[in-house]
C-alpha cells in the first residue's frame, strides 16, 4: 500500500510536468491547429535561457521567468510569421517545416554549447517535504502548482475574454472571424507566441529538476502530443487531466510491468484513444476536424 | 527523360490515336521503361567511375539505399498521400529478420529478403489498418507513436534484438552472405535495390492501383463515390511500400553489420529521413526521391566530415534549414523545380 501511494505520488508529480509541458502545445495544436514538432525545442530553449540568466546575470531561475518567457514569445512570433503563416492550409508541410525547425534549434544549441550538459541549482531545489514516508521536492511541487494555475488562467482566458474567444473563432472559421472584424493573422501570431512563451515557462520551471541537453526536447514532444490528443483537442481541462493520465500510466507501467516498456504502454493507450475517440477524452465530437477542413 | 519507343506505339492499347504527339500520350510502364533503364545505366557508370574512391563509392552506396527507401515510402506517402512516419518500423523488421535468420539458422540474406518483405507487409497491414481512418497530421502522429512503441519493444525483447547493445553480424565475406570485401559491390547491390524499387514504383504509378491511390489522396469521398474501396487501396499501397522497406532493412543490416534499436528506430534517423528525402526530391513522382537522396545523403555525409568536427551537429543544422526552405518554397521538390523551369524555357522558345 505504501509502495502504491509512493508510485501514485510519483505519477502525479510526473503528470504535473507533462501537463505543464503540453499546455503550450495545447494552445498551438489543440486550439489553433498548427502542427509544431519543435515545441519540445522551445521547452529546451527555456531551460537554456534560465541557465544563461543564471550563469551570466546571476539571476535565480524563478526570477529569470520574467525575461525568458517574453523572449520565447517573440521568437514564437517570428517563427509563426516567417514559417507557419505561409503554410496555413498545408498541415503536412507544417510537419516537415517544424521538423526542420526542430533540427535547427537543437543543433544550434548543440553547436553553441559543444554538447556539454548543464544543471542549475537554486536555493529552493534542495528543499523537500516529507509526507509520511514520501519525499516531495519543492521544485516538483512548484511545477504541479504552476501547471494547475496556468491551465486555470488559460481556460478562463480562452472562454471568458474577448481575445480568447477571438482565438477560438479564427480556429473554427477564418473567414467568418474576419467578417466579424477580427485580425486573423495577428490573432494566430499572438496565440502561437503565447504557446511558445508557455513552453519557455515550462522549460524554466523544469531546470532545477532535469539535467539539460540539447536533445531533451525529444523526451517531451511525443508525450506532449499524446497529452493534448488524449485530453481532448482544444480542451484546457482535458489537457490538464491528460497530463496526469500520461504521468500515472508511465509511473504505474514503469513500476509494475517494466521500465523499458513504459513508452510502449503509454503510446498504445494513446493510439487506442486516438482510434476510439479521435476528439479525445473531453473534446467535443468532431473536434479533430476543426481547422483541417478547407478554409476559403 | 525521353520515354517513347517508336516501335511500341502500334500495339499500345492506351494510346490508340496515332495523331497525338508522343510526349502528350498517356504514359504507360512500357513507355517509362527505356528512361528507367537509362537512369540505372548512368548510375551504374557512376559506380564504375568511383570504384577506386572509397569515400565516394560508400557515399553512393548509402545514397542509393536511401533512394530505394524513399521511393518505397513514396508509393504510400506520395501517391497515396498517407504520410507514414512508421516506415522505420518496417525497416527494423526487415533488418532483425535477416540478422536473426543469418545468426541462428545460417540462412542467406538473399533468401531472407522474402520473409522480411512478407513480415514487414503483414505488420504494416496490421498496424495501419486501424489508423487509416485518421486523416492528415493525425495519421502522421499515430504512426510516430508506433515508432515509439516499436522502440520500447525492441529494447525489451533482447533475445531478438540484442537490446540496447544491438546485434552484430560477423564478417564472412561471400556473395551468398551478401557481405563483400570491395565497397563497390555494396554500391552495385544497392543500385539493384534502388532499381527494383523504381520499377515497382513505375509499374504502380501507371497501373490501376496507382490511379486509385492518387484518387484517394486527392479526394477520399469522391474516390469512394466512384466505387474505389478506399481502405483496400490504402492497405495495398502500404503493404507494397512496407515490403520494399523491409527488403531495404535486410540490405542495410548486411552493409553496416551492427544494428541497435536506437539507430533503427529513433524518429529522425530513418523514418523521418526517408520521408524528407522524398519531399525534397518531389513527392509522388517516380524519380523525385532518387534526386532527393542523391542530393541529401552526400550533402549530409560531406557536411558531417567537414564541418561536423568543428561544429557538432552542423550537418543537421544545415539539413534543418534545407527542410524549412523546401517546405516553404519548393513544395514540389527538385523534380517539380526542374519540370517548371523546363516548361518555362519551352514556352519562351515557342
């Protein structure tokens, strides 16, 4: 029983990480339906950004947030404007272009750092709390809380504010939204920028937990797509829950079956959900077709 | 690419009207064959010329292998429009089939080509049958997930795959073992594989199945309404494509003689690479993937040799930029660029 609660806690904390990492992708892929395989690389850039702030400016990673997130947002704007905007109606070209971007970002960082791995210590990263026999580190707890807060804010933003409603409107029907006076391209650009900024946020908050390498984005990207599709495309609550589904599957599968097979279990679950309910656990029926229909 | 044989016009059932000029006729495999033979002959000449240059002949061998793989991918990915990212799975199935048959039963890789092709096609049908109802990017993401599952399974079943340490095939040179001392023999072997893939692709492109695949790609509902069995068409394309890819895996394992799950099944190394070679060459065309491989593989190896040492990852950085530029500006690939330049020049002459 104690073992089980240990695994459960581990799975929940892992779920927090996945929920946080996929929240940006949820906006980019789930809501505005742009395929971005380079999303994991934006998380990686967030981590290296936090490291750069720490080693050159002496700023604590948690403070570096205020610098890294806007910078990654700007980078996202540029990526949208020059790469994704011209490919608006061609989802398969987006797959290839974002794979190209993935290679560029990953290997640019590899070239700059020379392949050395870094880690960052903050005064907070050594604090742990005991909960019975389970030790929970503060930095993982912060990730969990941040995932919940970001999901809540994003959910309210998308449903209750005019700009959030505009984002959902352009995803559903570009022409209709334009006729209602929405600047379509600017809305897409801002959504993409918020998505990459959120990836940066995830990256910064993960720096105390992971040793960073240029390839670390690859650990997140397939899981993030699984989370977004599992939870339900476009549903913020769905993606939040999806994160925990993935985290718990990984923890339980890794412990009771075989750590090597955890990905096999995870992605089998993902494929089954994709087949049985392509719109995801909390997505509206037919949600998978939105944004893929021909737009005029 | 002249592809008309004056002798074949008389009994050509497709082009009955003799007043149509040869280049405007509907192409058949028969009219495609001379051009194909010429391309293969030119490539053979290249191997002959490069035979004494170990770097050059190796480069050509790898380029021809990837050309064959990209041509196979193009059958279902280009003609059929199903962007499979799971082809590394079929490639790995072929490689492990041949390696195990060779190591445990001393069965020649030449014989192993058949079970490898059959097994790859069977696995391809099994896993793609359910996901074929997903469209566009969802199909691509699901097939990528299959690659992840296969990677985990390959790490788990160490008795077949050797686990993370991989399998190594001992060096026993001999034609019957598909292991050669001279590097040019591998280049000839891979030219044979590439030529076989090209022939299959050319036959399919000019056959009923090829037109069915293109109809399904361009408009699935319209294809269904015209009486085409969409799922059967997709499965047939996928099975042929996977069988060829599995055969490529057999040749690959006898060429490198050491394979591990990471090098076979990591997303970028095989699965995405062959798709991007097809994209860069020209999706859906017969010779496009060959052009793509002849450009990308030497470029990759050359960059790795000359800037990889100074700038780690420099070769992939350049490949990434090329990939972005092609998806933005040259969607029809090299083949399409050559074709549109050609029509532009012809129009100016007239």
